[in-house]
């Protein structure tokens, strides 16, 4: 079971096409999954709670008869928090506190201004009324994901945060429930899969209809989210996790190897890439990888991920490293150098930037403060980390004084008639003052 | 050809279900359209310019042989602006100026803060590199749409704004070209349909690949945008235009009738709704509608729209009017009252709010300043007007001091091990200071 990590060099003629091949990723759009999901959505839309109960019994191997059995109350969440081991409880509270503090700074306020003739223009910012948070159950149950999805909504001022989490075989993850207590979740339903997305999007007698659904899930959840988009808002559909480390060659190669592992261990499709101008350093990291891999609990996943999708890339210099990084537009970017501020102006596209040798990506996953829900697969070219702004929306404000309406009416009239929209023109013209 | 506008009353038992029926809207997802679009996208992705030329010749009835013939240069745009009639030129420049001034206030800046132990956290805001703007051609060619889509991108600092506009039968709309000159468009290709979306999303030898595509289009364009989403960013897929007028009964009923017409004239699916506590006023507006309709150039479209989708809704009082408005979450909301500021705190969901009797919705379409690309079909519950923020994206910044990394590492280690992610834990633990 050897490790064979791809080597790329910007000096090679075929570098661009090699890089393109390395980055290529298409999520499988399976027609069978589509059909199954469409049926579940329709069924829950039509039959509500009864359908939710049936699917939960079938897919999660439960034996429930009514929705009460699929709802947790606040007391159960508080209990989970209070009975955690002290170190976990402390870590969870400390992490939540830092995440909340960072996200507080993202909150946007309404603004307005008044023009000379008394016309007022502005932008009113309001929170969403009600939000749904999907939390995967079973083995991949991540309390950090509860914090990262719920806290921004809570900071935004969302009044109701509805969490759904499947409990396959009835298994409840106490850390996840504790995180829900800490993050300000209003209600928890132990429902998962497409049936949970349907219940949140359309509402049932028991599950309130929400305005937006966020949070990661398997292919059925992701497909369901895509299908209900428009009825409700959704966050980005995430691809596999990625890390790009840009290093000058002077960080401990064991540290870098472990940073690469910390993405690779997520799943076989995760992508870990190292860029350095120092060929010798690339060899050292490769040696560290070979040395450390056998010591890792998830070594099989790491090996599969590194063999399939990792790369060590040799560049001319650090400027070229930044250029390649911009082409990749990574989810996580580590600038493992002495003076990361010097490189920062050259970095145009990245979900989160971890600066300096001490800032391992894992700190950002849990407790540094910024969100760990980040744009993947190069979408950092046009999208942002999950944030408070995803749970606020804006309304434009226009309040014309009679004088303002008269002057603007003249402009609008000309343009509306230029577009052959007479109704628009005449409605503006009614407000033009008679001479 | 009578007008029969639906009447609703919150006092009736079936009001909620009547309102739901009134608002119901589903865009037709036609499998044939899907297939045609998928084929065009694949073809342009594979064959590039050659495919773009073929489809343009076929669908727009052109006879071009190379891409030079499908590109306009800056001189042609400037010429269009300079040769416009003076009143149109003045109106276009005045509108652009106001739109730019309003959008300037939406620009978001980077921020950062440093904690006691020297750890820096922040958010870096950058513009998208390159954006594509789709502009419909032929009859529905709207210069205002060019301004509203291109100016926010320009204000955001997007370096390249690529406009595509079909020219069916070779017909070029001079107002549209003039608007492109005013709005800061970098390049214009006279290409439309799914082939234009494909060229922008994948790039060809001639058309540069963009990071995001915005702008309205027909069902082929909308379907193509949905399909390329992920490869590039897109704006919302717009439903039919809507206006909701909330009036205390004291505005000139002719004004209100014309405001309703100004949405109804867009197309048969557009929706115009009036809410008032004054039954007599609803009757007066109905009379104004019957009186004014025969005088309208687009009377057939207006009549069809009003018959199919309009309503006059009687409410108990203005508070209830605001409640119903929040349920509708309209694209355009007119508060046609003396003191709209008094109602504003009750309005939670609306794309744009037109306040006071003088502020007709049409002013916002052209020149008030705020954007006219707004969330439709109730999506104002969770989304916002198009804005500068749609052309900026954020990267989280995390730069830990050695002390900060050590303290955060302890928290991350506990949480990572709680999630069975050993690689995460060990990469954080490397940075914990030895005692």
C-alpha cells in the first residue's frame, strides 16, 4: 500500500493542463437519486408528518408512531451540555464564544441618506424569520458544524432556528445536542435525509416551514436541497474539502504533512496540495508523509485521498506560488511563511487564509472564530464563507419628496418610453408637477 | 373583453387559502428545454467559437463566418451614446449617475482585529475578477437592465465586464449599446441564448471565461444559467414581476391604477395587488382601471395579467395590511400613505419599498438609485436586491501568534478528538507550546 503523490512543476510545458486535470471535480448527478428524492419531497409535501414518520422508520430503522417521538426539547439539549466531560464542555463553550465574537463583526446595519430635495434613499437590513439547519447523524456527526451553522443565524437575529439530525438506529450524539444548546437552536427534530429537507421546506403540522436551509449532508440531502431551492433559500452545495499549503520551505515538514492529513482524512475525495519553490522541502514533506501515515487512525482514507487527489507542486518563487493559488481558489489556504502579510495582497481567491507557520487549518475548523463552512471546488472565485450576511436580507428604501418625484419622473418618463413601457411612463408622469 | 379582478377579504374564512392560490407560481420545468440546453452547453464547451457561430446563425438568423463579426468595440458603444437624441442621452446619464451613487454606499470593506495575545482575525473583501452580463435582445431590450446589472459590478471593482446580447435578424438596439458605454462594460458580444451562457461559463478562444453570470433571459437562458451554476456563480432566476400597493384610501385612484398597470404591462404572468382597509377606495380603483385601460398601448397584456393574477384585497386596518404584505413578501411594495415611516418597522419582507404617495414604483425601475433586479415570488423572505455585494466576495483571515496557536490548539484538539478526527487534532497539537 504505497503512497504515490503526484508531482507537478510550473516549469513543465504541460503544467496548466496537468493542474486542470488535478482540480477537475464533478459531483455525480445520479438520475436514480433524483427520482427517489423527488418522490420523497412530493410525498412529504402532500402527507406531511405521516410521511416523515414512515421514511424515518424505514431509513433510520426506527419504530416511532408519532412526531412527539421525533422531537427533542430544550431540556434534553441542556442536559446533554451539562453532562459532558468537563474538558469537552469547556472547549465547546470557548469555541462558541470565539465564533460568536467574530461573527458579531459581520452583522450589517440598515442605512439611509436624504438628498437636497428631501428624497430619502436607503437599505433596510432584516434577519430571516426562520431557518433550518441540517446536521448529519451517525458517524459523521460534527458538533462544530452545529456551531458554525447556527451561530451566524443566531447573531443575525433569526428568531427560530430549527435543527434536524437523523438518529440511525436511535443513536443520539450528545456532543451534537450540547452544541445545539450552546448555539441557540430553538427546536430539534431527529429526522434526516430528503424527508427532513422536505419537512423544513414545505412545513408539516409539526415541523415549521423555514425560509432557508443550511448545513452539509449526503447526496440525498444535497439533491433535496437543490430541488427545494427557490421555495426556500439554501447555502452552497459543498464539494469535497480541500487544503492548499503555500510554504517557503522553512516550516517543519512534519507540521505540513499533518496539515495535509487533516484534510485528506475527511474522505477519499478530499484534496491536499502543497506548493513550494523548494524542491528539497517537497521531498522532506513527502518523507514526513511516509513516516507519519502509518501512525494515523484514518490512514486508509488518508492514503486513498493522497493517491487520488493530492499534489506537491514546485514553483519558481513565492509570487508564482500565489498565482497558482489564485488559479486553484482553494477552500483553505495556508501561507506557511514568516511574513504572510507580504503575500496577502497577491491572494485574490480563497475561502479562508491561514497565515503564518503556527496557524494550522484545524484551528479554523473549531475555534479560531471565522466560519468553517467555506466555498469549495474553486467557487471561492465568486462566493464567500457562510456568515451572518447569509441570514440577513436587504430591502431598498425609496421615499421621494414631491419635488424629487417630479424631477425623477421626467427622467423615468423618457427612459420608459424608450423601452415602450407606457404604463411605467404615465405612472411617473402623474407625479410631475404642473408648471 | 371585460376586466374581472379577483376580490379578497381577510374577513372571509377562506382568505388564507385564497391568498395562497393567488400567489402560487411554478415556472414550467420543461424536459425538452432541458435537453436542448444541455446539448448546446456541451457543444459550446467542446467546440467553442465554431459552435457559438453556428447557433447564432441558426437562432438569430445571421450569416456570420467568424467571431469578429459577433464582437462590438468600445468605439461602437461610444458612438451609440453620442448619437442618441439629447433627452435620452441626458436621462441615461442622469439615471446612471444616481444608480452609481446609491450603489457606492453598498461597497463593503475588509476589516480585521487583533486579540491580546497577538492573534489577528479578519475578513478580506475582494471583487470578482470577471463577470458576464446577459441582456435580452429584440423587443424586450431594456437599457435600464444594462445599467442595473453592470453598474454594481463596476462599483465593486470588477475589472472585466463582458456583456452578451443577441441581435435577432441583426437588429442592434442603440439605447442598449449606449447604456453599456455608460455602465463601464468592457466587451460586448452579439450572442444570445444558451450558447451565450455556455461561452461565458466555459470560455472560448474569443469569449473570456467569467466567474459569475447575471441578467434576465428567456427560458433557454434561465435553464442554461441553472445548469452552469457551480462552474460559475449566477444571480437569482427571476419569476414574473410583481407589485403590491398598500394604500390607506387617500391616494388618487388613477395614480394607483396606473401603478398597477406598470407591472401588469410587463407580461401576462405579472402580478399586481392592491390592499386597502377602504372598500370604497377599492371600488374607485377598479373604476379607474376600467376607465384607463382602453387608453393603454399594451392594454391586451395588462388585461390578461389583471384577469389572471391581480387582486384587490380588503383588510381590517393598516396593521393587517402590513401582515398580509409580509406573507406575500412582494418584489415591489408601495406604501401609499402620508406617513410611511410609521409602517416601515412592521414590514419585514420586500425587495424594494416605495414610500409615500409620490413614490411610484417606476421611479425605482429607472433612476431613483436602488437596483431594479429584485427577489420575486416571495423570495424576499430570504434574498436581497442585486447589489455591489453580489460582485464582491470574502476570505476569512486567521493569523495566530505562537501563544494564540498554543491556546487555540488545546481547544481544537479536544473538539477534533471528540469528532474522531485525529489528523486535525495532531496538526493543532504540534503548535501547542511545550511546558
